C-alpha cells in the first residue's frame, strides 16, 4: 500500500476526552475513529489488525473442531424471556417498544439463540459433541468509557458454544478450548494468565478468565509467583503475601485486563429451551453446554497497552497491519531523486511479489524526521529506509521497532531478510 493513497493520516492529538493509551495511540495512528463514547470505527489500518487477530482465532477454533456460523444481532424478545434476561441492564432495546410482542434487543451474547438452533438438530447422543462459533458485533450498555477500546458499547467478539452428552465430554472440550486460547493469546504476543473466576448466577462451578497483567486493567487478580496459579479478586480467598494453594509459593496482587472468558453453562440454557437427547438405552437427558468468548477489539487494545513506548505502538509480527514499513527519502538533486525512487519502486515490487506486505511511504515534501515519527507511531515491526546514502552502498537500512540501532543490508539480500 502506498502511504500517499491511504486516506487516513497520523494525528498530532487524539480527542481530549480519551485518556487511555490504547485509544490515544490507535486514534493518532489512524487505526480507529471515535464516533461516540464507547463506539469506534475501525479504519483501514485498524481493520487489518482486527483481521489478523480474527484469522488467528479462526485457525485455532477450527483446529478444535469449531464450526463457524453467523447469527443475527437482533435478538427477539421471546429468546430472552425464556431465560429472564430481557431486562438485564447490560442490554440495549433495539426496536419494537410499541409492539411488545415483537420487541428486539441488540445481542450482547447469544446463548439463547444458539441453543434454540441446536435444539432442532439434537435428538440422540450420536448428534454430539459439536461446537459452533461466530465473530460478530456485540452491544452492551457499558457505563464506564474511560478504558478506550478495551470497553466498547459496540465491539467484535468471538463467541463459541459447545454441546455435550456428558459432563466428562464437556470437561475434555473445556480443556481443549483452554489450550486453543493459550495458543491464540501467545500468537497475539500476549501473556494471558488462566485465572479462576466467579461461577456466575447459573452454575455452581467456577468459570475461567484469561487475564493480561496491565496497570490499566479493571480487574485485580492474585497470582502465585512460582506456578502462576491465579484467582480473580472477586472470588479470591487469597491476599497478597498468602501461600499458593497449588504449590506453596507466594501470592501477589496485580491489575489485569480480561481478554477471554470460558464458562461451564451446565443445563441452564438447554433446560430453558428443552434441549434433550436420548442415550444408548433410550432414556432422556438435558444437553450440557459451555460458552467461550474473546473480545477482538479488546485484544487489539490490550496489545497496544502492553506494547508501546512514548513514540507509539510496537505491534507483534503476527498482528501488525503490514510486515514492513518502507520509507523513501528523496534528495533534492533531480537525477539522484530518480535513482532513489526507482530503487524503492523495485524493492516494493520485489517484496510484494514475495508475499511480504509493505506500507510504502513515498509521500513527498515530508522530512525524514516526520516520516520516522509516523513510522514509530504506526508501529510496524520492521522499518526499511532507502536513501541516497543507502543506495551509495547498494544497501537498505533495516531497523526493528523494538531496537534503537539500525543495520545496512545489501539490496540483493533484503527480500530474504524480510521474509524471515
Ligand atoms: P467484563 O468483565 O470485562 O465486563 P464480561 O465478563 O462481561 O467482561 P464476557 O461476557 O465474558 O465479558 O465476554 C467475553 C469477552 O468479550 C470478554 O472476555 C472480553 O474480552 C470481551 N468483552 C466483554 N465486554 C467488552 C466490552 N465492553 N468491550 C470490548 N470487549 C468486551
Ligand atoms: Mg468478566
């Protein structure tokens, strides 16, 4: 992508009401646009980041047998009446005030909807297990809006739901999802801690959260310094300095961001929708369910929170909007200008042909300092510079976003270098 064609530009300042670093940097870098409190547009750079996160999530969901579907965002009242969730404060009523029989809410989660769908396809133990997921917009009437994109009122979520004929089979799958989540967060460059959390109103068991340590987190966890056993402070029987119940190590307190959550649902939803199956002997049982969420916008914002410096974002390789940011510095002299431009165009074509995505800064009339500042703000992991100086040495300057020093690499070797 040629940077002069990108319709967004970096901004010197984000809106003054945004205090969170994630919102400041994502807005200034041209990743996100704030439409209303807690409501953001994903601009082209931000949408590329979201697609990278979504691709990783899809790969890991598919690897544990998840089947992708897409449910409606408008959820008819009858679904939520079935579980007494129409009036919960988190929801937005979308339409139908006048006609109470056909009122709709904007979905904040989809347990009821997926359970009713599943009820049409489950009759025997042979119909299970299965798991279905979607990546879809969720709507929540969130009160606080000081966390930027960490807490939106409209946001993208991956929600997976699993259906089982036995508790043992459910528990096996719950562990498979835990493993998939660990892979997802690692691939996103996040260190997420598996944390025991409150059971929710409907199940005696605990749920589990994936928490990333950050001073801006709204959650507090108690974590063991030796084995990383962790509990959310909402339920913790632990305190700072306590002995870890798992390994005898010492527990300390941290602020953290919940990036994912996995729930044993038991039979709450399947009983409400009368979803039963016949076992091998022909007797009837309720189906056992789990649900598993990841906030995609929140993952993006969390990466920014844990991976930035005073100059801007430092995207991990797998998540960055482009693989490399190539900067052309044109000299004043006409003939030398043409030589730099031609070398840059050739490299842009070679990199693109090799499957390396490039943001090519060919904007004219900007100083090197201005281009470098934009590059640091946008945060692509690899910066290439082509200038009169590098051409004189038949080289390209390579600098990594996370390092201060730069190296010269021969032009003939640069594509292979970037492909690593
Ligand atoms: P929180 O405790 O932060 O309010 P939650 O427990 O209500 O979140 P879930 O219903 O479990 O969240 O949703 C699954 C995932 O969706 C969460 O783990 C989080 O990553 C994400 N998420 C939840 N609420 C928001 C929000 N308002 N904005 C962005 N992501 C969110
Ligand atoms: Mg929570």
